[in-house]
C-alpha cells in the first residue's frame, strides 16, 4: 500500500512540474515578458528591413517585390532581394529640401512593366525663397530612373504644408494630395491647385477631386473602393476623412467637430491630441496610419469605429504605411527630419505583421 501511495505522490509532483513548465513557456497577454522579449513575439511581429536612411518619405513596391524608397533630400533608393542598395536609383539635384518640403511621394504605374513608369512628387525652387511642387513621370530601367516628363506643375509650395502623397486608385487614375502652402485661403479657391486632392488620367488631364484641405498626408482605398485620407490639423484636430468627389472638407472655415452646410466633417478627429497623421494603408476592415507627432501606428476599424494605437513611442516618428504584396505592413520612421530624436541607425523601414497586433 505504501508503495502505491508513494508512486501516486511521484505522479502528482511530475504533473505539477509539467504544468509549471507549460505556464512559463507562454507568458500571459500584457505581461512584461511578452512585451520585452526580443527572442519570441517581437521578432515575429516586427522586422527591420533597412536602416541608416535619411527621412524615407514614401515606399512603393515593384511587381517582383523590390521596393523603391524616396528620401526627402532627393534620392530614390532600391531595396532589392531584401537588401538596401547603396547606389541611388536617381539623385534629383533640383529638389529643394527646406522644412517639410523636398522629395515626397512615389507611385508605380499599375501596368508596370508594360508601362515602366515611376511617378515622383517633389519641391523645386523658383528663385529666392519661393518654391513650387511638381509631379513627374520617369522610366525605370536597369535600376535607374530616366527621361523625366512633367505631369503636373506649379503646385504651390512652401516650407510647410506641402502635401505630397501620390497613389493610383483601382481604376488606374493617379491621385495627388497638395497642402495649402501656408495660405489657407487657397484651400477654398477652386482655381488653385493648393489644399486639394487632384486626380490625373493617363492622358494628363488634371481634375480637382476634393478641396478644403489643410495638409493631406495619406490616402488609401478600402475594400469597397472608397477613398480615405489623413490630414494634419492646426496643432490639434487632426483628421481622418472619407473622401467623395467634388466635396468641400472645410479648411479653414471649420475644424474638428464644427459644422457648416455644404462642408464635410471628418469621420475621426484627434480633438485636443496631436497625431500628425501621415501614410495610410487598408487591411481587413481597418485603416492603419502613421503618427509623426503622435509617434505611433494607429488603427481605425471603419466598420466598428474602434480606434487603437500600437508601438507608442517605441520607434519614434512614423511617416509612411504601405501594405505589401505579402499582406505585411511596411512603415518608415522619420526621426532625422529635424523634429525627432534619432537613434544611431535611424531612419528605418520596418515590416509589421498586422495579424499579431492586439
């Protein structure tokens, strides 16, 4: 009998030990270990794919998975087979970088490589302190950009509020966001290119798609083909807008929760907080956008209206957010733009698995 009891006691001790091992192998959600361990969850959630960049403003994927990256000072860089090449694809000597101005957005033609076109938005000098923005088309060949053709020119520019995001919609029209160039009255002036979202067809006709914008920094289309936009407010009241053709989005007449007839209110706004929202990507019912001043990756579910922030102050200023062909989110930091606190290997491009975001 004593032998049987002893055997049972041994089994109990072994079982308790196994339970303890299992509980230690998977830390509970929210525990210190699950947040800080660099050997398990963080590696699977975030991966640095490039570093030592200078203000990488925008990303665009080539059909083979390579990535073109703009640096605000006037370089286009190539990430080929997962490696950042040192030699730029192009150096635009005419780019004027001052404050927020410089080389901004990049877009690749949807019919690439049959139409081997890459589009860039950049600021240039008109002499003295004046500046303008333009969108140009280049031919991509043998890891170089050549044969510039201007698509839209003389977009009002300034040291701040320069807009600069460009993307193709599902119907292959090119959309361009422009800032008010520090002249808020231009946003309501339908004859000005400033403070607008513009649409350009292949044949080069420029249309005003929406107006009344202060400094739109991100655009993306959801699963229904609707256009979403992020926009910098004045110190606060940053906006997420659902854009409809021909509509007026109110700047500078209304901001935040203010209302006026024939002007559109934001779907989401930051109130007294400041996000300084930038690039936008759509994935599985949510729009994800970067926060510069907010130093976070924001997530807004457009169906449930649930709002979350991820990686608060972990990476610093986040500028572009792009959904890659692998359904991963790719983000750029902007800590070397004069407003951040860069680490020795900033700025970075990181790949984030949205399925692992809580």
